[in-house]
C-alpha cells in the first residue's frame, strides 16, 4: 500500500515534467566504486594535460579567458 502512494507521486511528477516539455533520459556514468577508477582518472588527466600542453591556441584562449575574469567576485 505504501509503494502505491510513492508510485502515484512519482507518476504525478513525471506527468508534470512532460507537461513542461521535458522527457526522461537514462545515462550511464562511470562507477566510482571500482578499484581501478582513480587510476583511470589519472591516466585520462595525463592524456588531457599532454594534449593541452601541445595546443598553443588553447593555451592562448585560456589565458585570455583568465585575464577577462579580473574583477569578478565569487
């Protein structure tokens, strides 16, 4: 009986979201509990850092963006 109330509430929420023009989407994300997760993050970060250091245009863009942030507050 308790799950029926929850199911109805969830359905009501889903219906409201659909009426707002949205639709549900399922995505798969990495499992952070896997033992090799941290090592894979390090590996990918290393690859990105290598690619970024070789991309002078990207570095110039990042420098310009950083300079444009002067005066911003948190």
